[in-house]
């Protein structure tokens, strides 16, 4: 037999009261309806849609090759210098140099006739600093341009200027202090400092080594090279594994070593809802689910495990995806995995997570029904005995549907 009409009506009324009168329930803050009602100005959209277009991609064997590698930038492409010999290092402002002048015989401009009493037919001029004008001073040759020129060029220039006055002059220029060929190594290294580049050439890893090495894990460290108005960043692991990216440094470069904390966010029906560190590995989606405590049997829909990420337009175009409606080079993408398919467990072990990904595990549809039935159960238990709650609830739900 069914529930008497009057009692059934009481159940429905009670349900509606409970569902609509939320102010009597415990809350930690204002109700969303109060926030909406009391706003002086509301900026909203129909159905409160965010309005961001995105691409939905289901994980399958066809798309895995496009996302199984960790994207990285390049230094060699932007700066060059990965192969070949070390670049020439010219003289520069602030360098301290010393000039020695040799003559073929005594009795010339610099070597007196009694030169036999001294060792060698040469003189060494006092050390001097290349001034703000980029010049050095040589007796009888005047101001000689030096900054921005190679040592051999300056030597030849001095010899040419003295050729008409000295006896077959030969010039040797020695760099005492090379302030212009310094590079700065800063950030997460044991001994941040300025390093003088050697004539043999120094690469990025050489400079980091001279600065005492890293203070952070290799896999979570980025290296940024700044050269004049150009900047590029690369993973330290890439420098180690790809020698062509370990380029030569140039005077005035700044090498910044930075710890990059790599994290992803886990939300939804997982064991943990939190921001989670990659730590010392390159996570796959399968490993990320494990770190988040797995899927909750009582709540999760294994067909709806999704990852939110922005993907380069060029990558999507290689998948023959029409990206014409997206203006930015970074396209919002949702990757969806159906763990009901046994083969997907292999796929999630190949799909690489990226820094700042958001992993969301949806609730199963039945979870919302269970929540609703819990509310109904609490209402009906005040009307009749617990043993008849299920029957009453079923009839009440049917009446609501009608």
C-alpha cells in the first residue's frame, strides 16, 4: 500500500522546507544567495558561464606521442655558441693592461745606446686602465683605441704609430685584470660571484661549477641566461643531457640559477585535494593519481579523470586540430582518461604531467543521488519509523517528479 496522501504531502513539504531554508543549517560564512542578492553591482553572464573556449582530447594511443616528452626551451637557438671554438674576447672598458715595446737595436726611441747594460732591448710601460673613452696612452703614439678591439689589433696599431720613430718596434700587450670579460653567476648556487672568462672559453656549466655548484635538486632547477636585451631559460637537466645547449658565455652575461618548484593541483574525488610537489621525478598521470591518494571508490567516476593544461598551438595543429578560433598561442585543453577501459592504465603511465597542471576526478552521478537521498532520509525519519524510510522516500520522489 502507498503512503496516505496527507502523510506523503507532509514528507514533500518537509523536504522542500529543508532544501529551501538553508539559513537554519550550520555555516562557516555567508550563503551564496545572500552574496548574490546584496551585491551593489553584478558582472555576470547567462548561466554564469566563464566563456573560455577549450579543446577536449580523450587519451588514446594516437595522441600519446605528442605529449610524452617534457617541453624545453633552447639556448643554442637564441644565442648560438654551442659548437666550434671559444669566441674571441676583446678588450673592454676598465681592463688593466701593460704594454711592452721592443726595438731591433739600441739607440732607438726607447732603447738608449748603452742598452747593453740592461737585459733585452725593450721597455715596459706602467700598468694602465682602459678609460671611459676606450683608449690607452702610449708615449709618442698618443691615445690608442683599445676597448672593443682584439689585443693583436691594438698591438699592430701601436707598432704602426711608432714605426717612423722607433727601430722596427714590436709591441706586446698583456691583460693584467679583465674586468670587461666578467660574467655574473647568481641565484641558487653555493658561491654567487663574478667570474672572469678565460681565453680558452667558458661554458655555462663551467661558470656554475666555479660558483660552487647547485644548492637545489638538478631536476627542479632552471638556468636563465641574460645577454644584453635577450633572455632565455632552460632546465638544468637539459644542459647536462644535451651538450649543444651548454653554450659559451660572452662578456657581460648573467647566469641566474633558480629553483623551480614543480607542482600540480589535485581536486575532486581523490584521496587528497591539494597542491602536490613533483619532487625528484617527472610524473606521469598514473603517478600523479597515486600521489593524490588514488580514486575514492565511494565517489569517483573512473571514466572522468581529466587534466587541465594550456598547450602550444603548434602541437595541436600537428594533431590536425583546427585552432583558428583561439587567438593565443597557448590553447586551453582538457585531457580526459576513461579508466573503465583497461588499456587506459597503460596510457596514463605514458602521459606526462606538466608543472601547474590541474587534475580533477569527477564524482559519479550516483553520488549526487546518494546525497539527495540522505537528505530525504533525515526528513522521513521524523515522520515515520526508520524501517519504512526507503519506501516513503521512493514514493515522495515519484510525487516530486509528477
